[in-house]
C-alpha cells in the first residue's frame, strides 16, 4: 500500500495570505503546504483522507481519477471545506464517506443541497454517509481502524491501516489509544510549531515525545504552520522523525 501526503499545512496553508516571513516566501517547494490531507492506495482501492479547500488541486496534482471512498477525521473547515469539489468522483455512483456522527451532522447541514434530490444532479456531490466510531471498517482491500484522539475538547479520529497510523489534528492521545499503536512502522502525526502552546494542536517537542513513546520505525509530521522551515527543522530533528512535504509518498506495510 502507498500513502501519499497530499497536503501537510495548517488551516491557513503556506504561504499564508499576506505573510512575508522566511517560510512563506521560501523558494523551497517543500515549504509550500496545502491543507492537510492524504491518499491511501492499494492495487485496487483508493481512499482519500479529508477533503479540505485544496482538494481539487491536490487531486489534479496526484493524478487521482477515481476514488472508492473518503474518510474524514473531523469537521473543521480545513478538512471538509472542499467537499463540493468531489463532484467528479460521483457523477454516477454515490461516493462513500466514512466519518463520525457529529461530522455527518455537519455535512448534512453545511452541504444541505447535496442531499436535496430537487437540485440538479450535476450541482451536488452525491455522498453515501457511513457513521463510524471505533470499529474497524473496510473499503475494497483496505481495512482501517479508527483511533480516538483529542483535538482540544473534540473527540475525533485518526486511523490505523496495517503498520501505518495517520493522526492529523491532535492535542493529546488517550491511554486507550496508545494500546492501538503498538508495532508501527510508519506514524504520521500533527505538529503545529515550536512555541506558543495551542489548545487544539501539539507543538513539535510534544509530538517528538509522543513519537518516542509509540516507537514507530519512522515518523513524519503534518499540519504544520509557517514557523517550521522544512530543511532547518529536519536538520534539528532526530533522523527517524521528519517533517513531511506535499507529495511525499511512502510504501506502507
Ligand atoms: Zn486542521
Ligand atoms: Zn509566514
Ligand atoms: Zn481541526
């Protein structure tokens, strides 16, 4: 299976509009971060994780022509703001969406037209909503185990697939979820910036401590703000823990 980091930026993306900091004006393409999302691909199955405002560009850039399902971690706009742009994936057949009940409720209200049969079919994404909680579920030959995590006071989900785990927006991991993170090869984990604690996200040092506790063979950070320069931050991090970049593709067991 392959995991592609479609985007690894925080909610504003990088460059941030109006910012002239060293990272936002950097010529290193690895400092240009679209909103955090990922793609899981086996030989027969393609799953999108999160559909934020950059999803159209991300699908074009990764040359994704077909999706078997979308999995949504939570309903902040940087993760659901691009749902209308999923229309090309569901002209004829509804696109299965797997997410928690609270996110389903938000999708139904925010995208009410998508569920209104009176609207012209081409003007609405046809979504088939599946509520998930903690039980593993399968799409084609890919099985995902939901991972309960804290994002501030939001009880949201990361996902484990084989020896790979994907946890984006996160402030802390419950003890019961650590028990689901044994024997990992690859961990994708949210880390916002170095300083200024954030109520809903981990800082780099906190994320490094979480990686060291879980003990995967390698870890990559996502959901990064413009405080983190790709090359300088990676030089300061342990070798097995690195910032990701848009387009990074990993072979996962
Ligand atoms: Zn986010
Ligand atoms: Zn900046
Ligand atoms: Zn969030």
